[in-house]
């Protein structure tokens, strides 16, 4: 399946490499479904940070955005999404 990066990604988050995005989509440490937007969320630990990739899946995987976050922020963010019911673990 082909992965297409949104042009927004390189503008909004130039620190995120395409290699890291592909790694997170193809081999995530955690994966969720955003039930509000029907988008997938993949999280991958890279050194001391996590990369979070938001994408849609149809004939291709279209990456909407991706960014890095520290462990503490990641844990709080994911926990809030799960508690609110906006995300489910898949």
C-alpha cells in the first residue's frame, strides 16, 4: 500500500522525517482509531520522544500530520483521548 504525505506535514512539522513517518505507520508501538474523525493514529517511540502520525486509509494511506512529543505529554494526551471515548485502541 502506498503512503502519501500531506504537503501540510513538511510545512507545519519540518522536524519530522518521512522515514520516521513510514516507520510509525508500518510498525507502530501503539495504534488507535479516532472515532470522531474516522482516522488512524500510530505512535512510535524514537529515542527519547514519541512520534504520533494521524492518517486515513483507503486505496492509499494518506498521512494528515505527524509530530513529536515527550513521554509525559504523550501519556497524558493518549489517556485523555481514551477516557473521553474519542479514541479506541486497535
